[in-house]
C-alpha cells in the first residue's frame, strides 16, 4: 500500500512539474507572439519543425492519434522556436516537452496500474475489515455467552449453598425438636428411662419402675445400703433401684451415663438386668 501511494505521488508530482513548466513557457510565448514579427517567426519555426520530423513519421502509415500527437509536439516546438528559448531540462530527459511527453504516459500508466492495484487492495482491505468485524462480533458473542454462563453457574452455586444451608438448619431444628427434654425429678427420670428402654427393646412400665424405686430408695438418687449382704461383701447397693457396681457395669445401657448414681443410667441398667432375670421390672415385687 505504501509503495503504490509513493508511486502515485511521484507520478502526480512529475505531471504537475511538467504542467507548470509548460504553462510558464506558454506565458512567455504569448508575450512574444504579440510582436509584429509573429507571422514570419511562426512560418520559419514550422519549416524547421517540418524539417526536423523524420520522413518515416510523415508517411501515411501513422494513425490519427499519432498524427495528432505529432501535430501537438510540432505546435509546441514551433512556439518554442518562435520564442527562441529552450525549455529547461529535467532529470532523466532532454527538454520540458520531452519530459512531459515521456513522463505523462508513464505517469498515466502508473496511475492506471496503481488505481487497479489500489482498487484491488481496497477491496481486499474492505473484505478483511468485514471479516475482522464479523470475527469481533463472534468473539464478543462468545465472551458474552461465557459471562452469562459464568453468572448462571455462580447463581446456581449460590442457590445450592443456600439450599444446603436451609436443609442443614431444618435438620438441626428437627434434631432439636426430636431431642425431648424431661424435668429433673423422679417423674422425668422414669419417663426418660422408658424412652431409652423402648428404643433398646427393654420391657417395663412406668408403674413397675415407680413402684420398685419407691420400695428400694424412696426416690433418693444418693441412697446406699450399708447393712445387707452386699454391703458386708464390700459392694453395697446404690442409687434409685439399689444396684451393685458389678451389676450396673454389666447391664449398663449405651448412651447413658457411666455414673451409678445418675438416676436415668441407674434405672435403665436395673430394668435391663430385671428383664433378663425376671422378664421385666414389672415382675419384681421385692428385693432382687
């Protein structure tokens, strides 16, 4: 593109320089033709031009265009001769007329070829620009689609996190609701023990547990027997249902305290032992 532009500019410069030189010389010619010797000088000049043109060029083989060109050259040459001045030479030529005659066709050819190449180059650039525009639009569409997909994925992840948090909160609430609390008294201890016994498959009823507790300890969680045979053997009975330590440890129910004085742990272990030996604590009506 740069080479074509340079060629076009150089050709235009050569044409403009030649035109300026011819215009300047024609101005001088117009001043000179105003003299009284114009007719004589023109005739003499035409004779010299006719003599200077080769015989071959005056033949009938020349085309109309070639003859017109020769006529034009002859007229200009005649005018130059009338004035008696030579058109200054330019670089690479003998005279202004030769420079113009030589440079203008070359310039025209350069311009003609340059215009064709320029048009082809312009069409190529236009096509490239159109292709680049389409590529830019496609790239922009891809970026937009990727951004939308990323936003959707982010939104989905946020919703998933929110849903998970909601489920976890609901689960915790359900667990808190599922964990039933009991009052810290004999009624509460018996009811809590019954719930554990039910979950573990240990038989017994509220009435059977309550009856035996009242007979063994009167509801005192710290009750201890220091006079019976167990006490004499060094392993006194303890707690609500007066259980000795080895029995408590053997029949202890998982999930309850390991403290023999803990009311729920004491009741549940004693009920577990009675179920194995008597079928149920309900069947116990005396020391066991």
